[in-house]
C-alpha cells in the first residue's frame, strides 16, 4: 500500500481514513473476542487501573484488552498496523493506549468536543507531544453518520491547544456532546478501515441513534522521544508485547 497520500492528507487535515486495511471477517472475529474479554481478566494480566467503564449499565470501554486476549493483541501487532505506524512515526514508538470502545445501540454514550492532548497528562511527561503523538482507530463496525461516527474539524490541529476541556474531572465533562456552535465532518468508514488523527485535532461524537453497534479498536502511539512513560509498541523496528509494569 502506498501510504504517502494518506500521510499528506493527515498532515494537512489532521485526520485521515485508510480503507481496507483489515477484512470484514477479521473484524467480525475481533468483535466476538472483545465480548469474550472480561475486565477481571485484564486486571489479572497486570493492568494497574480500573479496566472498564459503563454507560446506562452497558459496558462502554475496556482498557488494554490486548493484555488478556491473544487475538486482540494479534491485531495490535499485525504487520499492516506496523507498516502504518512505521511510516507515520518511525521505529521507536510507545503504546499509550489500547482499548475497545463498544458504543452499543441504546447506551446513550456521547463524547464532547475535545483534543486528545487533554488525556496526555501530566503534560510534562509528553515533551512536544503535538509533534510525536498519533491516535488510531480500527473500525470494527462500519462507521455511519447515524451510529455515532466521530465528527472531526479539519485542520483544527493547526490551531494549537484550544483548551476545550481541562485535565481534571474529564469523565464528567466529556461524556456529554454539546455543539457549541462548532461543526465538523462526520467521518464514515467501512469495516476494517483505520482512522488516524493528530493529538490536537478537535473531534467529538453524538449518540448512536442507529439500530446497530459501532465498535472501534483504539491504539495510541507516540514516538519514544515524546513520551517518558508507557510500554513499548515498537523498539528499533521490532514490535513488542505490552509490559503492564510500564503503564503509569
């Protein structure tokens, strides 16, 4: 795959969709494996924080599921993802997040306008993070306008940190979408696509109003020089298993 056009779009817009990276059958299995992965298994594998979140009594997020599920880890380490990460960031990369976002029909989950820099805390541990960090999402289900597709404001990464939310009380502030006069583009994507965006790109999402689910698999990557903590994803070009002892 020629990744240069996608890299050019990413640099210009702060967001890009790479279609057809994974097959629909791989995504169907990934979805089954996600539902089989229990929060207690993630804790038992060494994850040091609460391994899950719920909305309306439905499981909404599991954190670092690759620690507890071989197939989820296999997709994380897949050569197709390695190629993308190497092309965009290089050979020495930290794994900053790893999570399944369930976004089921009826869970009423939503996400306020924000920039992912709000999660990179303490900010002193992420030198020049805007230059070094890249968020990725694998579309486990098709992303459609009515199922909570992420709405991005193109080129907003060029405006710096807009302090749309504080680095405190994030869960209370972020789990309610209010338009606030802003309008972006709801990026749709077929199953198996990979979305990449900049840590400063403004984005948010409304509720899933469809009759289906909108699962995504998220992995955050940062060049080692821009991240003083967290496990390795890739060291000298070799992909690594997640060391839970390195998760701060």
